[in-house]
C-alpha cells in the first residue's frame, strides 16, 4: 500500500508537469534541487493550498485503507553496490 503524498511531493508533481511542457532540464536531481528552492520561497497561501491537497489525500487514504499503519522493515543485508 503506497503512503499518501505530502505537500511538497504534490507541489513537485505539479511543477514537473509544467517543466515537461518546456524541456529546460532533464536531470531529475537538478530538477529536485530547483523545486526545493522554489518551495522554500513560496508564500503562505500557496503552501496552504498544497497542505490542503495533502490533507485531502491523507483523508482519502484513510478511507480506502482504514487499518493502514506505516511499518518500515529493517534491512537484513546491506544494499548491493552497482
């Protein structure tokens, strides 16, 4: 079961949709850095909008999966190197 998205992830998704229209940058690491800086400079009303969307998504997630509880599993073996 996927966890509900938070406000920043929703903002990043919306920004990526806008960036796809104009192929400015293709490196997603750089896109995330740029969007992170934009997120920090946003005004309170825009952040409140995305917080509201995140709350709605969390409520919908609670309705669909009423007994869901995030329970991460510890890794037994270290990750393999590429």
